[in-house]
């Protein structure tokens, strides 16, 4: 039986980001304790609990359970009569509200999903600001402006929009900034900039629709979908259209050559970081082993003289062996290879998510040419705002332990 705080199914979910109420549970969720904007599986921050979050937190679970209980009671306790009819109708209504909450208030609508996809390309948060409290809106707006300045070097983004300097690279950030400004301060000037960028988004959306309609049609020339924002200037729609047709031929040898990183030898100080990760893993292995030994001791006390004790010991050994084989042994062997062959490589990757396990931070990465799915690092990197950032780093050759952080870009 689980006791503690859990996150209930979220609202407006898109690309793992959602608004999720928190409930205290004692085997079953009892009452709400707050709400969280979940940025990823492992990251999020608290936001105020609204009436909608309160209702949908109950509707998705409790109303369905109450409706099923009502149907059972109506069919087994009451005989034919008005009472049975009333309870049955109310129970079906509760189940209907539960289904409606799941269907209509779980995932984002198509139009909202397209807009949030642009938000997500701009920076690490795709939730529309109107769903968030004003304090969070201002915090994210500030983070977005820093992204604009750090990634594009643009200090006056409004001038870029007015001058129609809209490109594939800056479109997501400029659109998201115009959207946030219009929500935070809906003045005529901000509304004009937002409507201008919204028209660009509509063009982009229509071009995507045409591409889907033309998918599968063979063409010997370039794509027929051509959209321009302004003469002589690059734009996201034209770039998206060209991507469909202008694909250069790359040989397997070229792919292999570009995906092979160069290696340099680690210094003694850098090698210590690999030893630290290995030491942390050994500690974790001892903790797991200690847990199973403790469980076997308790089982031996309560099952002394029982013929099932031998089976319990055998099952525990099999489970423990499986955990060690799958979780610890592969990574431990890679760390050993790094110590015996102390080389590092420099890579540029983008962080998709972060996890924290004791003193070790795991940086989950987006697909990259190095085929590195995650990195190991000390826990200090967990709270350094690396989500959705491109990081230029040095990692060990085999276990991909983070050796040095060279640069962070938006």
C-alpha cells in the first residue's frame, strides 16, 4: 500500500509536459495537496491549485470509481423502483464525467499542440502562458528573453519582427516572445506584433498540411510548395518545404567518418572523476546487496523450519542477480575500461531530460550522431538549467562520464 504524495493524471498534455494536481494517497488518492507544472518526467515546479485542477484531479479517478460502485449497489442492493433508477442514472452520469475528463482534458488539442511545438523549439517549456500563474509567466518570459539574447544575439526582438527579419532559426523564439508579451501585457502594440507572427504560424501550418497531402507523390523536380514571407529573406515555411525535396546523397563512408569523434588522453585529475563515479556505483551495489541480505534474514526468522524458505532464498538470489546483471554490471565494466584506457572525447549534444540518483546526475540526451543516450555526472549538474540546452562537453570514451563542461548554448 502506497502512502505519500502522488501526481494525478495531467491536463493539457503535450510532449510529456502537463499540469498535474498532487494528491495525498493512503493506498487510494484522498485529497489534493497542490499542483505541479511537469516539464518532463523528472523536472517540474509547483504552481497554485485551481478549481479546474481540483475538479479534474477527482474526475479522472474518483468519479469513475464512485460511478462503478453506484452501479454495483443499484444492481445488488435495490430492487426495481425509482431509487434504483435514480442511483443508476447518477452512476452513469459520474462515469460519463470521468470519461469526458479523460477525453477532453488530457491531451492538448491539435491547434494548441502545433503552437506548443513551436514553444518547445524556442526554449524548454511548451505550456501556454495563460495556463500558468502570472509569476511563472514572468519567470518564463525572462528565461525566453535570455534564450533570444544568448542563442540569436538579438537584444531588440520587436525591431526584428517589424523589419520582417524572420528566419527559420529565429521564428520559434520571436513567435513565442510575441505570444508571451501579448498575454502579459495585451496592449495594441503587442497585439499587432502577435497577430503578425500568428499569420506566419498559419502559413507554416498550411504548408505542413500541403506537404502531408503531397506525401507519397513522386516528383523529379523540387517541391511545388513554395511560400515566402518577404523577398530575399529566409523563412521557416520555405525551409520546411525545401527540406522535403532537397536531400543530398551521403555515402555510408561519409556517415561513418562524420560520426567518429576524436580521442585525447585524460589527465590524472580528470581520471579521478571516473573513479568517483565508480565509487558511487559500488556504494549503490552494496546498498542493494544489504537490502536483499536484510530481507533474507527477516524471511529466515519468520519462515524457520518451513520448506518454502529455500524457495524464497532462491527467488531472492535470482532477482538480485538479475538486477546486478542488467543495472550494474554493464556500466561497471564500462567504467573499468575507462580506467584501463583513459581517453576522453569532445561532443556537442542537447539535453532532453535529467534524473538524479543519489550523488549521480543522469543527463538524458536527444538523438545525436554519437549515439549517446545519457551521460553520467556529479549531482551538481542537476540544478544548472541544462534542460533543452546544447552542451559542448568532454566525456570518457566508454562510460560517457562527464569530464568537463566547455560551453552551454540555448
